[in-house]
C-alpha cells in the first residue's frame, strides 16, 4: 500500500471504531490490519493522537450565529388564516390532523412521508420536526416568526428557544404556539389534536381571533383537540410516551377495540387490511408492535383473537 | 383454529413466564421483549414432535433466549471496552511533551476547521464532543449514514493535513512545547 493509501485506511478504521456499531468480526479485522505492518500502526497512532488532542478546539466547531442550515423556503399559498403573534419560548408538541388532505396538497408540500414512512427534518432555525406516516408539512419562516403548517398526518416538534421569533404550528385554521419545549400535532377527520410532551403550548382554535378568549394553555402530559369551526374539546391527561412511541419505531395499543386497533395499524401498513365476519365479539387489544415488522404484529394479533390470516398479492391482508 | 401445545402453554402461563424472565434478566421491560420474541418464534416455527411437558419445554426455550441475550450483551460490553481503549488515550499516556497542542498549532487548526462546511463541522462536533454515535447523528439530522461518515472523514483529513503542514513549516515564534 502507498503511504497515502495507508493513511486513508487508518482514518477509515478510526472512524469505524468511533462509529458506535462495530462488530466483533470487524474489530478482529482491524487488529489484524494494525499488526500487519508498523506503518499501519504508526498511521493509526497519528489519527488517534489528533483525536485525543482536540479538546481545546471545541469552540471552532460551534456554528456561527449568522449561519443556518441550508433548507428550502417556499412562500406558499397560505391556506391557513393568519396567526396572532404571541411571544413564545420553546416547546415540544405533537399535532395530529385526522383528515386526509387531497393528494395535490400533499404533493405540493415542502416535506411529506408516504404510508409506512417516517422522516426527521431539521427546520431552518435548528428545531426538529419528526413526520410520522402519511404526513405533510409546509415551512413558512419569516424574519419575525417561525411558522409551519401541517397539511395532514402527525408531526412531533422539538422547538429551539427564540423569544424574538415565536414558533407556531398551523392546522385547520388554528394555531399552537410554543410557550415553554416539545409538542406534537395530529390531524384526523377534521380534528386537530395537540399533545404536549415538554413545556407549554398555547392553542388557539381560531387563529384570527385576537381576543385570546378561546386560547388554551396546554402543558406537558396534556392533550387537547379542536375542530375547523373553532370548537375546542376538553383538556385530557395523556401518556406522552405512548403518544410519541412511533418515534422509537413502536406502536403501543392499550385496551383498544379490535377494529380501532386495526385502523391504527392500517395507518402504518403499506397494504390494505380487511376484517371479515362478526366484529362485535373480538374484545380489546393491548399490544406493543414494532413498526418495522407489522406483519408479525398482525399475525400475533390475529392468533390471540382466534382469527386466520390470508395474504393476497403481497398487498391485501384478510383476517377471518 | 388449532393451536400448537406450546402456544397454548404460552397463553396459559404468560404471566408466570414474564416473571421468570424478569428475574433472570433483572428487567421487566427486557423480559417483555424476550417473551414477545418467543411468542413470534412459536408462531413462525413448526412445533417439534414428541413434547411431553409443553410448559417445561416452553420455559426451557425462554431460558435459552434469555441466556443468548445476556451473552450478546456481555460480548457487546467487551467490544465497547476494547474500542474505548483503542480510541481514547489513557491518563498515564499523557506525557508532558504531547500533553497539549501548542497555541500556534491550535490557531492553525482552528483556521482549517473554520473553512469546513457548517454541516460537516456540526456532525464532527456531535460525534467528538457530544459523544453521539454515527447512526444517532444520521437519525437526528435526517441524513444518510454515508453522508455522516463522509463529513467526519473530511473533517479528520482536513485536520490531519493541517497539522502536518504546520509541523513541516518552521515557526517564527519558536516551538512551544
């Protein structure tokens, strides 16, 4: 090997060692490479020495204040009404929209996920948005405010604190503004559900109403739902771990009616699931399913409820 | 539906099985995972013939899965410990002459680092200073694992080259040890 080649290989090995997922076999191959030639050992030691000397250089890696991550900003057609600016701190929230928006809107969105797909997006200010299955998100950042709009599905936000620029999530004409750090929003059947996992979020079901009389403050471990007509449901306490389990690739079901459990699974399953026969005697489901292995989950669920599974064309799943 | 004897045994003794596993593994959560694996295994595999005592056989399978799990965990721990020793310098290796880089050399390196793309700097920062693994960084930043790797390599190579260049150039200020 040429000296340059040896150096390259030493760097590659070093980054494999630090990667965090090296296997025993790889580790043995590294030892063999290192012992094969003193030049290999020397090159490795050079990388290692640099790595260990880097402590004082941490400030050099910090992002400059005026630098933001590259991203796309589209002015976009504002489908949602304007939001009253509310000074905000950071928060994490989950917003879920129950209705499926039309396909065109989904396709035009800045970011979207297909069914069974999930994505993590770094927003222009460094806040994070985790898109669950079948979701669409528009980014509408300006100099004075950070706004994102959920066009469908479920998104969990981890919001970076910035007093000068409030962070709001728009959905169905309402807004959820971070006052305190994590929240998620979900849109289903014309209902937007806001779940707060950290901090405090101000939910305004009608973003045009400046009087703030209908605003609700939702804190960590709470959930509230509102409709497009501005009506807002009661505050509920929730198990925040279960609500955002999908971020860990899990689907948690607790005492859910069988048909409801199937619907929930159907949100992630790329195929169609059909249930035949009498559905009234099936009882409830409590399960912990891995989103990566939903077929196993469906089998287990069927087995525990005395159902047989038939799969057709790799797409249609029939329970009977 | 006709169920195998083992599946039936699982259903009849699930609670006992979970407690059995939790005692062995010292964690109810891990026990639930292993029990789930066992259940999936039972669903997927044909029943071996000639099982006289389904319950004993089932608990034997569970015990084997628990042992395998602990073995993998222990092996994983050994690998991580060895890697730790390979990557990081031990305290007693800190001889005075290579204790720290000279100030002039640090400045030279800092300039080289400033020339790196922001994403590359951020990835290296998360890896070296925040201790995130490469898959964690990929996950957190929504990037592919190869992108993370290439950025780390770029940072490492840039610094190695800068340091070599610095050491090859005579310093006016004189060498600070």
